[in-house]
């Protein structure tokens, strides 16, 4: 049966995000005349690392404009947290940046601790540092694996996930869960590590050093990979700052800024480590910074284990911290504290704080406003990848599509982190 | 490099009328400023010697319902040279737009869109003020305090049919008049 072309209707009224008319000013007028092509990349596309949708305006293979569309993983974490107590909201933070959950916990918990002004015991500080750095390595491993896959070095992914699995096993040993551990709590960490934990970490670090060399050789001897990363997606230092880029992406552009050095938290000032700084700000430098960062993380973990202080892993300030189970059996006061803590929750004083930490992907900020009640009045997370995707259209203008894939891979996005 | 300058003194000398309140608590400095002077204050903070708040760390909104004006917009600026943070805060209501910062920092684009999406605060001069996280045809602004927290029942095998029958895609056969 033949179909008359005039009968085919294009429902431009219900374009995928409203009408195309809304985009006037974002995409060029040439698109409306039909001179350039609009191409949807995603939401299910292997190189978008999750459900990211890019609307590309193409002139041949050159990207004229790129319009990212996010929100596919929006779960309203900030809204939900407002209805939970302060402590019960911590598990929600795990689910944001699911490749690096301890950093999310840490940002939120540090904000609470800043409000209530609690002293954290040194052993808990060191354990926090160990897990933040272990997960930084795990997160960078996933990044290098998937980035290699994007760039035509397919075997990387298999090897990197093997080492990542070992880190997740270490986390499981302590937190009882591979990824969403909710291990960091206000006043310290949930529980002390088991005996076999430190030997296991040492063993991992020994193996990991050699594996890193292997990975570097796998990538650097791959001519396709080399060709596609050098000189691609260059961002200058001033541009990177103005675009709100942080973390390895900012340092690749030559800006020496790391929150761990600039505003040390959790006792980072006690550890010796270097901040790898790139020069050109291209895709290769972003890779290089992350790679060197993993070595530095391993260095920090080693120092933390060698100088691990003894003592409690949780503060004993009963106003903010629940009593241990052993006390509840014979102390009426502890029973009351326990009951109050888990039913009503803590009531931090009225005020607002903004805490910055260095997560794996960059500076993560947590804005926490309290009205003196048991629920957080407003929690907002400033996510590094959110800023990186918003910077993407500025970086990729005029590039060809394969380079766009390289840039998108190099800024290391996690869509759970972007959408929250 | 110039010596760091006290933020409050510098601002009060430059903009005597714009700074309404100065709050220092939890070791953080908050400056409550007039809505219309936000861009020029931020430009001054970014460019002046001894201040150099070059990085826009974050923009976020807060709903202080039922206070009037109910919304606050908080700008967190960070100075790479002098390693310090300042919070600029301004208040607005549903109808009054806040001037945009996208001319100063391209990084302000998405956070402002998110605040528009979540709170319904409009930004004057923003080049692309569309919803960011919610679908374009969404009604209401979810992070407002008078917006209810909704939920969706989880479908398991035992309650699948009951929940499925209530979904909007279910088409019921038209009821006939004969019986």
C-alpha cells in the first residue's frame, strides 16, 4: 500500500522536550532553515555513560551546537532528604555519585559536623581518609576502563574492573556492602575495621603498583588511543575556572588547586602527597592527572595505615552520637539517648554552612541549612560532574563527533551525580 | 600579588547602600545584599585586587515559606588566590526576577536554570531559562516547601495487577448502553 507523503504528520507540538521553538537562541537559525542537521545522541548511547541525552546540531560531521539534556535519573534526593532526619538521610547521599559513595557521605557528614561542632577521634579521621582514597582509586579505575573502551582500547575495561572489585571487597569487609556502605556517620565512622583489613589493604597496594604500570603500557602503546587524546578538547586555565571545572579537569589545565591542600579536612594536612598538574588542558592531560592521582592516593593510604592511631572510631558526645550497644543493657541514660537518637534524631543549631571536599571527580560542595529542627531544612549538593556537563557545549563547539566522544569521556561523568 | 583585603570593608566602601546585613557564623561569612546589585557586587568581588573571587563555586536556592519574601538565592564565591569563600545571599519572591550572573560566569547557567526549575525563581537576562531536571510540561516547582512529597507504589509480583490497573496507559473498553 502506498502512503501519500502529505498524510505523514510530524508532531512537532510534542517534540521530546517541548517544542523546538524553545531552543531558538540555543541552536542556530540555520537549523530552523534545514541547513544543519539535528541529531539525538542518547539517552541510550554507549558513550554517554548513563542516560544523558545530547542534542547535536551538525554541519557535516562538525558540531555546531551541543545541547545536553539531563534529568533522566532525577530522583529528588534533595527533596527527600528534607523529610528524613539528619542521620537517616545519609544513605540517600550514597546513591548520588554511585562510583564514589564515601565522598558523598563525607561531604554531608562534614556539613553536619560543622553545624554541631563535634570533635572526631583521630582513628576515625584516618579511616575516613583511607576509604575516601580507596574509592578515589576505584572510581578512577572505572573511568580509565570505560574511557579506554570509548577510545578503542577495549581490554582496559576488563583489567580495571578486576582491581576495582578488590577495592569493593575491602569496603564490603568493613561496611557490609560493596558500594552503598553509609560507613561515615556524624562523629566518626560506623564501626572499627576487622583485624584482617589492614593486611588486605597492604596486599592490594603491593599488587596495585605493578598493575598501574601495566595499564599505562596498555594505553600508551595503543596508537589509536594516543592519536585520539593528544591536543583534543583543549581548555585554558581561565576558561576552566570560569566554566566551574574542578578536580582533575581543572588541574589538567594547569591550575594548582586541590581542596585537600587548600582547605584540609579529615587531617589531610598530616599526609605527604603531590598534586599532579597538567599543562595543555587536553584529553590526554586529564587522563595523565587522574593516573598520577591514583599513585598519590596509594601513597596516602600507605601513610594512613602506617600511622594508624588507636582509640575509638566514634565520638562519645551522647548529644550527637548514639551509645554503643554494650552500654544500653546497664545504663538507663544510654537507653534514653539511644531512643531519642533513633526516633527523633539530632537537632543541630539554626544556621547554614557550605562545606567543600575533593571528591574523585572534583570539588564537591554541600550546602546545609538548619532551622533548629530534626530535619535538614535544605540540603544542596554542588556536584563536579554537573558543572562539567554544563561546560561541555563550550568545549565541543566546532569539533567532530569522535572528538566529542573523547571529551565527554575525559570529563568523567556519572549521571546519578548530575541529576541527583 | 596584592595583599588580601577585608571583604566586608571593601564592599561597604564600594557599595554603601547595597549590603543589608553581614552574618558571621560557623566560621563562614554571609553578606545579605540587595537583589538588583548582585551582578555588580559579584563583578567587583571577582575583579578587584585583594579579593579576586574568580570561581563561582555554587548557586543554590532556599525556600523560607511562609516568610516574605520567601526565596533566598545563595551564591558561593571562592578566591583561588587567597583561599577563602564568601556567601552572597539575596531574597526574592515568586514574581520578582533576580538578575542573572551568566554574563560574568558561564558556570552560572545551569544552577540558575535548576533554581528556576525547582523553586520558580526567575532570572532576568538568562539566555536559556528552561526547566533543567524536570520534564518541560511539569506543573509546580518541587523544592518549594508547599509542594507535597509524592510517592509511587512499588510493583511486585503480588500487587502487579492492582497497581497496573491504575496506570494512565490502561485503556478501558467503552461502556455500552445496551446492558
